C-alpha cells in the first residue's frame, strides 16, 4: 500500500518515509501496552508476575492460575476517558472522549486436588482481555504565515524531477481518476494536487513546481478521530507443585481492529485563485495473531513469592484499506484567452478521490520478559513489584503483497531499519500494595513507563515529556461466594505532530498535544 501522510502511523508513533512505506509506527501502535487486567490488578498499577489467583494471570503469568482452589466466572466493564489539549500556532483547543469497553472476562476451572506425587492441583482458564486501546480524538486550528501544505507537496514533486507533461498523463479525464506519476509508487496524491491547481509548474512544461497561493497566510485546521483496540482471547493452564512451585503456560489469540478519519483543511486568507483545500483520509485495519506465554512463581517462604514470565512476540497478519480524497475550493484560475486577454477559468473538477488501497502485511510485536516479587504481611495485605523488559527494537513488519520477491524483501529490510532507528528497548516498573480489613480490600499502585523512542522526531525535547507515570487505586469486597472490585488509573504524556514538514523546520508549525488518560474499571465475579 502507498500511503503518504498516514497520520495514525506518524502522530504518536514516529516518523514516516517520503512515500509512505514506513510501517514502524503501525507496529508500535499495536505494541504500546499501558495497563491491562482485572480491576484488582489495575488497582495495583498493572499486571504483576508474582501474584496469583486472578483471572489476569492467564495472560500476565499463567503460573498464577495454579493458586486457584475453586472455579470462577468474572466480568470487567469499564470506561476510558481521554483529554487532549493542543497548542498549534499559539492557539489552544481541547478535546474530550469517553469510550466504554469490556476490559476483561474470564472463566476459570480449578481441578480436583491431587494426592499423588508433588502435583497438588491444575487449573485451566479462558479469558478475554483488552490489551491496547486505540481510540483517540483531537482537533486544532491556527494561522500560519510561513507556509502551506501545498509547499510540501510541491517539494515532493520537485524531488521527482518530472516534467509537468508527464504529471498530466497520470490523470484520466474520462474517469477523473489519477494514478501514480510515471510509475513511482505513492505519488497519485501529487497527480491529484496538480490537477486541482494546488501545485503548479513555474514554467510551461517545466519540472519545477510551487504551491498555490504561496504568498498568502493560511488558516490551517485538522481534526482526527480513531477507534478500536487490540484484544486477546487467552487459553491458559497453571499447575501447583507442593504449594511451593507454580508453573504455567498460555496461548493468546489476538484480534486487531483500528479505524481512523483525519481531515486537514486550509483556507487562504485573501486567496486570489483558490479559497482553500481539504485533505480527507480514512484507514481501516483488521487482523489476527498468536502468542505464547510461559511463567513460574516460587514461594521460598509463606511471606515471599518470586515470579517470572516470558511472553513471545505476537505474530499477526493484518489487512488495511486506505482511502484519501483531495478537494480544492477554486475561485477562478487566471488564464489568457486566444486573443491574449486575461480570463478566469473555473474547472468543474474540484474533488479527486485517490485509488483505494488494500494492503496485506504482517507484524511482530516485542518480546516481553518480567520478573517480580510479592511480600505478604500475614493476612493484613501485601506489597508487590514487577520489572518488565520490552524489546521494542525487535519489532518487525513484512509483506508478500508485492509481485516481486525483491520488493517484499526490500519492504522488510526498510522497516527493520526504521524500527531500529526509531525505537529502543525499555524496562517498565510497576509497584502496588493491598491492605485487607475483613472482607474489604484497599489498593494503590504506580507504574513508570519510559519512552520507547530513540530520537525526538516528534519535535519534543528529550526532557522526559514522553515518559509516563501511571497512578492507580481501587477498593474491593470479597467473600466465599463472590467479589467486586473497582479501580481507577490515570497517566499523562506529551506528543507533537506536524501536518506536514519542509526542509527548513522554521517554515512549518507543529502542534504540541498534552494527553491525559483515565480508566475506570469494575470487576465482578462469582466462585463455584
């Protein structure tokens, strides 16, 4: 697929290549987990590998299933709250979005006690969990007296060094459709912009181009909305050996669903020939994947538990459809008639839909490995901590979509280089505590999530703005028949985004986005 400015890949996930073959941001988007699991685990700052007896153990550390001595059915609905404050060209806007979701559902079957050998009990679990939330919404507007997106398009076309007559041939005036210019992948948007008079040659038949209304101030507006998630069904088994060693494994089946709509528009203040333009793009992504987990928990004493787990990369196949439409609001193009008199030409064609692009590709998410410890204070509560290694530099993207094996290999190699240039491995830290009072539980937790980015290609200084500190808390009740837990988690981080870029960074504007995310989750369950 040929995508020029795929916002979802570039906005939160790094840079993009000139003609859109960089999918490093896409694989990161589906790998960026913050907090998952039941309200019990979320109240403790996230998944902990040295805790058991929770449905979340199925995908955090399946060894924890070995702690169950009775079966359980649980369900966890929630709501995700997101606020995005944007500053663009010294103008501030604010957007809010609330998205209800199902965070977790689980069915745990505890086996019968065993009196033979060291095996005390085995437990099987099947759970649904929301691993990554992909919903977002924001908008910004501002006056730019330095450039227009048409300047960026002109620069892209200048880089091809192709005469305007060749550009003209990429347009079919019978169908009003455009194709890639001279067979160069990902250039159909330039052919559309040329036909809409948004970029023009400086001389008749020349190969040097400029953007429309180049001397005008532009009022630039962008709105973005996305929805979707990466969710997972997990089948897990955990075994208890002598109430000292617990081991387990699980199989995860991941499902990816992502949609976005992005609308960028410009109005030329005092425009002579063109009032403005609109660039509308949509993306739909669907796919499935698979991963494996292995884990162990060891109890050297009654008061201490040590846990470790390894989660393989998720290997997914994805299919996406990308659509893009360019529109121009034309006042009248200055021309001369056969007698040399100045006239205004208003073309009937002021909107061109680019060919819809379907593309199949594969992604490999990072390997994750965690270790942790839990310390119990008799029956009064516990504290727990987990360190999680995430190998972001090992993310990979591949395809067999191209007819040429060499092109498919080049796609894989290019994206490998992009991943390794943009992302670094990180270690996340989580800590949580629970206090017990009769049937009541009180929880608090925190997680430090360092940035996976190597460089500041989102134009933020390396001052820790991309690092996140997540805080959470919760309460619960539990007896022999049922449990109910409530948790709330919150974190904040900054990103930046430029609708387009030019060689001179002084000639374009970038929006700084202040993101605040909160999540409220209720988990209810019964024992049987």
